[in-house]
C-alpha cells in the first residue's frame, strides 16, 4: 500500500525521446545543451558501473539514454534497482557523454508504474508468436517494429479519411447489428437481443445501409469500420477486420476504378514519397493507370486456352476438374468460371490490376453489364496475388434485385451458409429510387499488410482473434 501511495497521479512531460534526438544529435562529445527537460517512458535497459548508471528510456517516439551519477542523484540506489519495463519520469539536462551518447543527465526521477512481469531479453524481445499476439501490450514494447507497423496502419486510416473528404465524401455510421444478414457472401455471426427477443447478425458488410443513405440523398458517403465474418483464421483472414466502403452517386465502376487507383497511390506516395514499394522482396508499382483486364481474359492467359462462360457448364466443369476443383452440382457456368480463376490465376497477379466483368451468378448486388450477357459491371483490384478491393456499378432495379435475392435464398436452402437472405426493406428502399451509383470496398488489413511488408494479418491487427488459452495444445 505504501508503494501505491508513492506513485504520483500525474507527471509533467516536457520532451519526448524522438524530439531530443532530432534537436540535439549535433552536440559535440561532452557538450551540454544547457536545456533541462522532463521525460517519461519505460526503462528498457539498465547498466550499473560503480557510481554511474546508464538506462535506456523508451517512449512512443523512440529511445534516449538516461545518465545517472551517484554525486548528482540523491536517489541513485533506487535508480540502480529499477527493473526492465518500469515506467519512470526523469528530469535533467540534455548533453552528450564523452563517448558521444546523447543523454539526459538525471538529477531526479520518480517511479510511475512498477512492471511486475518481464519483457524478455532486451536484444531479442518476445519471440514466442502466440505470446506476442496474445499479450500485445508487452509485444509492443519488446518488439518496436510491431508498434511501427501499427503506427503506419493508423496513419493510413488518417490519410484515407482526409483524401476522401477532400473529394467531397462524408464519413457516416451505419448499424453493426443487422436484422438480416446481407451485403456480401459470407457466413455471419448470430447474437440474440433479449429485450426484443430476436436474433441479430453482426454485419458482414455495411453496403446495404450505405446505399440506403444514397437513396436518402447523400451523394458521396464512406464508412471505415469493423465487419465480422464467421470464417476460419489464416495468414490473410481474421473473423473481425476493417473495411472501407464508399458509394458515389452518378458514377459507374469505371469512375470507381479511377478513384481506387488514385486513392491508393496517394496513400503510398504520402507514406513513402514514391509510387513504388518493395513487398516480400519484389517491387510493386502503384502509379496509375493500373492494368484493366476481364476475369476471362486473365484466366485464358494463365491456362493458355480460351476460358469463358460461353463454353457452357459441361466444358467448364471439365476444365475445373483438370485443375483440381471438385465440381458442385449446384454451380452454374458463372460460379465454375470464378472457381477456375481463383484456383489458377488470382495468385499469379502481382502488380495492381483491375479484374473486371464478373459472372452475374456470383455478383448478386452488381448491375448487369451494359454489353455482355450474363455478366455484371464489377471489378476486383488484385495486388500481390490477393484481392484488395471489390467494386460495382450498383444494381438499382428493385425487381432484378428481388430476383437475385430469391436465387440466393434458393442457394441457401441448398446448404450454402454464405448465401444472402431476402431483404424486403432494402428492396423497398430501391423502389424509392437509387440513382446510378458506384460502390467500393477496400480491405484495410490487406492494404496495411502490403504497405508494411507483412505477410501475416495478425502482425498488423493490434489484438487479433485467438483461441482461449486453456485450449492451447
């Protein structure tokens, strides 16, 4: 209890480590700045050499050395007894030691919080992957590169918001609890509302509510938020993840392609000063314009023969079987075409490409293609072999939308747990009139993976979904 009472309720910080390094690195060996500061952070290294002690103080901006001498610091023994991870505040003059190390020459310090658990070896951090992801609060200190990746993530979101607002978009909020699961093809999480005695679904996408806002007169809207899909965990999948969804009235999927490549390139150049980055040892160039090619053209290039839905279901089933896809009798030619593309082609696409013109069968919310039968105006932006974005010319005919929903209901009854339901209220909204509209969804987590050179989604989510500890092997 006595120790608790000795911990102050606040501490006045006048400088951060990164600022001091930037401002005073030019001091000569042994030179003093004449400036006294108060810094705070964690002790991440401590060495005692007789009547002199050296500590590394790490805050959110970086690290700086604390230099303590028994003759200058009344509580020198207490300083020497600090533990790795303790939070302290320290005051003193900024100077360089005779060995050229920029330091705060400590004349007083105060313990701000005691670390009762260790952070692992200073030089190696925490290496156990499960521990790192489960105890992220320790990982962020022991492995600074993790904090740097998350800082980049948060900056990406800031740049994205500012860029969209500069284009006239407004940020909105829509429900996370939905009475009907819809907006994407995915298996939802189900919960129960006791007061209303009804089941609700955690949203798998905000799409249908955002388009309701366009019906209501908002011409350019976007939302950045969590979505939830009851699916497996993998290097690229987490059950809850972050999406940008936006909708622009009076636009089609061609306009959205231009917006997508411009927005992503702006983020890249703002972060790194150029359109080119290196991801997993290979260069990626985000400079517009990105390549545009149809799903069927790209698949045909990969397989060396023409592959289109015009071949018919029987022939596409033969091709699918030939590349290791098990045919499902409920699939039509469009679904088979998509399965063949995803099995053979998607992973081979490296530089950004817009994969366009999907089969109608697999695109229940997209508008019919203006010149290609049984296709819709939809694209996926693929980068480094994975989908980054999905976009449509939005379906705005309520009668066609009802037919598409009805087909999804049939597919669901046949056993597809990812199928959509009939959403009568959304159809009613369309009956009030949805103008020509382009929509876009970007997976924020996958974008951050690309821009931080990470191949594992858990590395760029602050708190990824984990099994309960008692279930670990």
